[in-house]
């Protein structure tokens, strides 16, 4: 059970709703980390911008970046 309530799209600050809609359109769901961060709209916007900058296409494809993230999580025995 989460210690911080995970907000739904209908519950977030109106300025954050477009970010949630982008996640739902692009990834099919809003990651729980962003649902928790949405209690502070400025924090959510900052993390969202960092997330976008990190995962956008570049010298390394987004697919490879996501595979690296999964592998690092596995090596760290992260259940999430």
C-alpha cells in the first residue's frame, strides 16, 4: 500500500492534467511515481521535464534506455 496517495487525473491540479494526459497517450498509463509527485505541481513539472529529456531519442534509442533501466532495477533487486 502506498504511503502517499496516488492521485488520479481527475484529482490533480488543473495545470498538471495535460502532463497526465500526455503520459496516458504516449505510454498507456501514468507511472505511480508521477501520481505521487503530483501533490506538488511544480515538482511534477520539473520531474516530467527531466524524464522527457532523459528518454527522448538521441545517440541512444529510447528502447535501449528503457532496457538499461529495467536491467539496473533487476541488478538492484528492485521489485518495482
